[in-house]
C-alpha cells in the first residue's frame, strides 16, 4: 500500500479514537475546518496556545489551593472558569468536563474536592497534550510524504 | 423647517445602504482575555471576510474605540474579564460610541443573558461560538442604522401631520 495512504489511514483511525474516547469533540473538527492556505499551521498554533494557557492556569489554581491561611475559592473558580472556556473552544472535552465538576467544588468551598479535581485536570491535560502531539506528528509525516491531511468528520 | 420636511419625504431604504449581497469588510473589534478563544474568533471572523481587530483587555478596547470613533462597526466582547467586566464595557460603549455590541460567554444562565439584554447588548452568544453564528452579525449593524434613520424620520414627522397626505416630491423640494 502507498506510504501516503497508510499514513492517512493511521491519521483517520487515530482521530476517530480520540473522538470516541472523549478526548476531543466536534469543536476540534470546527478548528480543523478553519485551517486553510492563509494559515496552514492554525491548528498547531491554537493547540500550543491552549497548552501554554493550561499550564499557567493550573499553576494559578495550585498556588491558590496551597494557601494554608485560607483558600480564595473565588480566585480558583476564576481560573477554572477560564480553563473551561478555553478547553471548550478547542474541543478538549475531558478537560472541560473536569472543570465543570471543579467549579461545583469551588462553589461549595470544598478544598479536598478541589485538590482532587486539580489532580484530574492535570492528568487529563497531560494525556491530551501527548495525544495531540502524536496526531500532529502524523500530520507532519503525511505532508512530508507529499500527501494531504484528510478531514475527519 | 425645510430640512425636516425633506427628510420625511425620503424612504428609509433610499438612505440606508442595505447591501444586496453579503457585506464584506465589516470592521469588528473582538475582546476576550482568553488567548485560545481570541485567536479562534479572529480566524472565524476573518474567514467571514470581516476586518478584525483583537484585544485581550477591555481597557485597551475602550482606548482603541475612543482613539478611532468611526473605525469600527461592531464590537464582540466576553462577559468575564479580569480588568473590566464585559457589562461595564457594554455600558461605556453604549454611552460614548453607540455601536452595536454582542456579548459572549460560556455562561448560559438565564440571569446573565438577561443582564446582557438589559444592559443593551444586541445579541448574546454562548461559547463555544460557531462560525455560523458569526456570519450574520452584520444584521445588527444594518438594524441599528435603520433604527437611527427611523428615529430621525419620526422626529421630523411632526411636520407631516400639518401636510396633505399625497404631495409630490417636486412640491416639497420647491417649498424651501
């Protein structure tokens, strides 16, 4: 089988699994559709921005939750709200879902619950980052072999 | 007196440039402190052939609007921002520039949407925003201009009550 076809098949299967396992939702497909000749690296750029932002927000949450004197739950909630917004705009469904639960714990001022969610959100973010890096690597390989990236609906 | 009577004889559609086709180059100012959302919105708006300026702070947005009063046709702003609340920005814009403003948020709670309505937002979009929702934002610009002309028309219509219902346009022009 042609190398390009093989790679494309791999890409399609991998994309499908990411959607099936809930890592990505339809919003990610919308993001891919926006990529065009004017901005050929759009998806990678947005993903990089998202990861940077994620790290910053997770650090903010960790710092706020560490405060022994008294946790400012409003501050934690503000960061979680932002993470929820950016993860939903990129289609990071599992990260977004943790944020929803996280917000309830913030509202209830439950430090233990918040810490558990922080752990979960960190875990989901790392997983997603790895998966997307694999996806982007596949993309690069397809382009290097002279093929085009298939659009997965 | 003559200016007012001239206005009442014009039909709104003669004056307001209502586009026949999809209007391009609508000048949009988009404000959001979330960098991922901001870049996403910018791309979608550019794909709609709009002229986009992006801002990650409400204060900066206000500065840009004040510096260039006629430089934008519409503003799209997030509700939750660290430096200035989106509703405050909405109020300022309403008072100072009177541009149509669309609010956005991941928050779809009824009271937040209501707040948008009562503060004068012309629309409220729930995030994540789709390109389909952005394609038609030009309607808010046209509607606002149409309403402004209607107001002008109605303020001149005090004259109309004194006049005969069927008057030729020539007669009005010559009556200056």
